[in-house]
C-alpha cells in the first residue's frame, strides 16, 4: 500500500548501502563518523509498529502514500536536530543534505514535501478535528493576563474549589464504562509500542509488576501572540487598547503561572509521569492541558488515562509534590491500590479528615506520654495497621522520664490504621527512612522536564497548535528513551560506526 514498506532489518541495510554510496570517500569522517550517535540511534529504534498503528488513517485507494515509518523517523529527527523545528527548513535540509534523507529512510533524490509532513501531523494527533482553519479565523476577545503575582515556586491555585473531588467521583462512576476515543490515541499508542514497552523489555523502567511513577507539570510558552490579530478600525481612531474580538493563531492557549521563571506565560501545561525507579528518568505518559490547569486536576485525569493505556503494567507507587495533597487524590489511589507518596501542603498541615484517636505529629507519627515520637515497627498486612513501639525500649541510651508507663518489658505499643486518615496515616509512615528514600525519586520528573525544555529546546519550536505541541513533546520523550538504550548498551558510537562499516564491507 505504501511506497516503501521495509522491515527494520531492511532499513538497516538501506542505511549501510546509501551511506556507503554517498560517503565512502573523503566525506566519511566529515559526515558519517561525526554523526555516529545519530546513526546509532536510528539503527537501534525499531519503528515498524508505526505503519500498523496508522494504517486505518490511510485510504486504500489512490496514489501510494509515503511510508509513515519514514515520516515518523524524519519528524523525530527534526525535533532533535532540526533548526527550530520548522518543517519548511527541515524539508530544505532533506533535499540539500543527503545524509538526513538517508537516515530518515528516504532516497536523497525523492523526499516528501512540506504538505506531506503537515498532513502526517494530523494523522498522529488532531485536537481540532480537521477544523483548525475555522478555529483560527473565529473571532473572540483576548484573554486578560492575570494581575495577581504569585511567589517563587508557588503553583497557581485551582480555579474552582472541589474540582478534584468532582473529577474523582466522575471517574469512579464511569471507570467501567467504554471511554470516548481521544484525539491523541495514535500518538500515545506509537509512543507506548515503540519506546516505553521497548524500554520495559530492556529492564530500564524498573519492576513493571510494581511500577513506581512520579508525576509533575511544566508550563511553557507557545509561539502565538496573546494579543491576536485585529479586524477593527480602533487603532485608526486613536484607540490602542480596545477589547474588540480578534483572530488567534493558537486559540486554545491560555495564561498560566510559571513557578520556575516567576512569571505568567501564554501557552500550555505539560503533565508527565516518569518511571521513578529508572536511572534514566524515562517518561511513561504525557498529556497537554491549559496552562492555568492545576497539577492536581491534570494528575487525576492523566492517571486514569495511563492506567487504561498500560494494562501490561501494575502501578504500585505514585510519587507527587505538595500540589497534589488533597483527600480526593488519596481516595482515588486507595481505590486503585496504588500507594501514595505525597508531600504535605504547608497550608494543610495539621488538618485531619477525622479527629485522630491519639496525638500525632505532622508526619503522622504517634507521640508517647513522654512527648517523644514512637518508633515504627512495620506494617501488619493481616490487620492493615502500622505498629509503633516505645522509644525507651527500642533505642539504646534513650532515657524517658516516665519509662515505666507500661508494665510489659516489651514497652508500650500503639497501632494506627490508614483508614482513620489515609492522608496522615500512610502505609509507609511519613518521616521514615523508606518514605524519605522514595520521595527522593520524585526529582526524576523535574529532570525530565529540564531535559525536554532546556536540552531539547522545546520552546524554540515556535509552533501554534495544541496538537503539534504534544507531538513535539512526545518526540522528545522518545529521544530520551533512545538515548537511554545507547547508554545502557555501553557502545561507543564512533567505535561502532567504524566496526559496522568494516564488517559490512568485508
């Protein structure tokens, strides 16, 4: 059906044949050897599943279309090595530099045009349902920039109180019903099949039967102007700040608070789950929302979608920052038997869902009669409760003024049950060594966000569509996986490219 339908092995042969044909002479070192890491990356990455996933988006009649595997690979390379992610400039590069056409899977004298790549974007993900032109020409008033400035590292509060609880109630009510088809289903399926599952088979995600994930959001700026394009004659009449309806090239973008840069930005919020036990901070699932959406709202819907997308995995831990500290999130995680590891919000510290049956500190640790925190003695699965013992008995050189509060040599014992207050009495006690060690893994989300935003220069792409932003974000997430495969293989690209060419030539 497609112009070229190669297996991954055939693509590797295509690489060797054309690279040897074009660069066997003096240009080998200048082009092939210096780009060995790029060649190794596409050599390792099997994208044949893209063809099967996108097959239903192509009509069986008419002229043979370009192979979606080659288009995806070329687009993926553009997001990593293209000049600002411009499709126009990338197509010129494919036509002028044979190297990039070859490793994309094309022939240097026959590469697709600009329109083919834009059409391919719509096949991958289209939140506009084919009506992007209509949405961009529709007139509406500009969104006013919020005036209230928040503090450094402070997240923008939710617009509506209780929104997380209402969303959780809706999910629990409808989780067994058929879910509506999402616009990004093909893109998410490709990322899963070609990258996430491939990393899981390599053992790079951790234990997928008890997978620990860390979630966090990142606000970034879109390439569109928040002022829009005027059609009125107010400027000619001396009115320069009118509220007349305008056209917007990115009508779904909103204002949101960037807590890292300490300012409001006009764009989107990207919420991502990463594998917390992975030493490479590998992303597992990524979504795009309004910039003003709170992380706790994004987390709730994204977690539900991720569970539906990955029935192969069993998610055991969810590691989150204090922005997710609300009872609705704890109830949802308990329902799905996922252990929560969530920092307490300073504003909510000391607030209990129900009055505790004993005196506890902010970390949920019982306080003995002498005023000392009791010692955690483990979680008892049979009775679903946590055991605490007297610090005077369990610690050496510990002196309590009322050490004889119990007649037993074993010391006074107290039990707490998470069902009393699942936010305070967590299965893994707050403040314990295990809790602290798990919470340290939350930084994997922050490192992933830094790589996408800084190392891969996401905001330099300067695009103006929610669909295209999500595609380019997931392309960068895919690159993080491919780079991890190379590091894990312990192969030096320069040594590999020399050995590979000499072996094939022999």
